[in-house]
């Protein structure tokens, strides 16, 4: 029997750093840009698939290079479920969160290959377009209320209907920031805040009560990720919807959230879930429970952004604007950047798979040996974030 033409024969991997146009301030420090792992997967018949994943911590690249890539070579790129189970079977069924981000890069490239083999863009393989346009957020970068208000007004003037800002900056500052963004955005814009687990449950109850007049779309991850009981308690004591993100990495995490009645919104991320197929299962669980979902942003470059758009276009209960930091990237790893200028984006319809190519010259320019400062704050060398902070 001849081997399948979609057997994986080689995988290349690069680590890249893309500076932000504007540095991001958040409760865990400052962030000057994003570090991503990029892969190119080749099959026996010469089909090439590309993938990308988040790389904020040092362990992700070794897991990709030493475990996921060796296990994937020799497998059929179309046997995605098998590849997922094979990586977990290498010891990571004990530590699923430790393998998800590394595995997601190769899984994305496999989907690109599947789409190319089928001659279809990914959203068509996944049931077609439920929505033609995907609304995106305007991401408020500054923790200075005056600057945040100007950023909010600018986003709204360009057509963005949903804004996001970071909370967890300080008990008084959190309220000032939301007030400033609401003043800058006007009464009709949707505003969501993300505390990144910075609050205790007592602080969260007090902060949420103070924030009620500003009509927030939701507050994301108000408590540390382990505290599902606390999140369920908050849902019963505030009119502000509660969203969970860090608590929702794996498929099993999302099941636990639903069982605990801990969230009004689940913020999913294919990289943190361990692949696009796992994220689709997460969305389906939420759909069955009547819970809307949206997509988390870890600073996606153009390859992951393409995957996000196919995903968001095809998932019915992804009814909220997706998080993205794409407009804040100073460069990209694809030849032609996605258009985000009007506050929404569209999946690429005319090409199979992801629909984008890898700009290997750009990858070479952006290549990095380190992960520059994703956490902490170089301006305050003795400071470090704690969860909860106050």
C-alpha cells in the first residue's frame, strides 16, 4: 500500500517578536510586543500548511520542538484528532495546559493542509459562513484615563462598536478608567473590562457595584482562574455579565465552567485550547448551554488572524466582537495584512485553507531568540504582579 500523500515529512519552526505600535499596560506589567511561534508543515505530496501560536512563556517552544514536532512527523496531516491524542499520550494527559499552546501551531497548519487538499477555505469546511463580517474590538492600550478617553473616541469615530480596557490597575484607577472610556466612547458603544484575575471576591463585589452605572458588556476574569465558585457567586450578585478566559483553556475547563454556572460569556482561544478543533468543541458546549462566546487575543499575527476569522465566521454563538491586538502590531508575517480599518474583518473566501501565505523574509527579520518582557515592568524592577492583587 502506498503511503498517504498527506503524511507529514518535515516541520520548520521559527520564533518571532513583533513590537506593538503602542506598549500595552495591564495588571501583570507592561508588554512591548508579542512573541509567536510559527511553523511550516510539509507533506509527502508537497502540500505546505502554516500555523502560528502564542509564546509568552519559556516552556512552550521546547514542548513544540522536542515533543509535538517529533510526534507529528510521520502522521497524516488529516488525522487531526489522532495527533491531539498522541501528544496528550506522551505524558501530557497529566498536564494538558502545558501542551496546548505548542500543539496548536501544528494543528493549525494541519487544518491549512486539509483545506488545501479539499480546495475549500476553512469556514466552508466548518459549515460555511454564519456571518459574513466579524466585528472586532478597539483595544484601549493606556492606563492613563485622559489618554484612554481619547483612544476610545478615536476608535468610535472609525466605526468600532465595542471597546476593551484592562482593569486590575488599582481600586480607584479601575473606576476612573471605565468612566473615562465611557465618556470618550459615548453612551451606545459596548465596553468590556478585563481584570486578569486581579480582584479578591470582596473587592470584586465592591468594584462591580461601582461599575454598574457604566453599562459594561461584561467584566472578564474578575477572580483568579481557579475560583469558579467565586465567579458563580458574583453572577448572582451583579447585573454585569461575568466572562471567563484564563479559566477556560481546555475543553474540560469549559465543561467545569458550565457545570458550576460560573460565566455568562466564555472567552475561548484556539491556541490555549490546544487547537481549532478543540475550540470548536468548546463553542459547541457553550451553545448547548445557551452561553455566547468570543475569542481571546494573545496578539495574533496574520496567520492566526486568518484562522480566527474563519472560526468566528462559522460559529453561530460567537455573537460578540472578537478580541484582537492586530491593529497595534507594527509588522506582520504575511505579505498582505488583513484589513481592520472599519471595526470589522472578513474571512478570506477565495483561497483554500487559511487563505494566507507565509512571508519568510519577514519571519527572518522578526526572528528572536528571547521573549521580550511579556510580564513584569522594567520601569519598576522590584515590582511583580500577584493574583489577586487587591
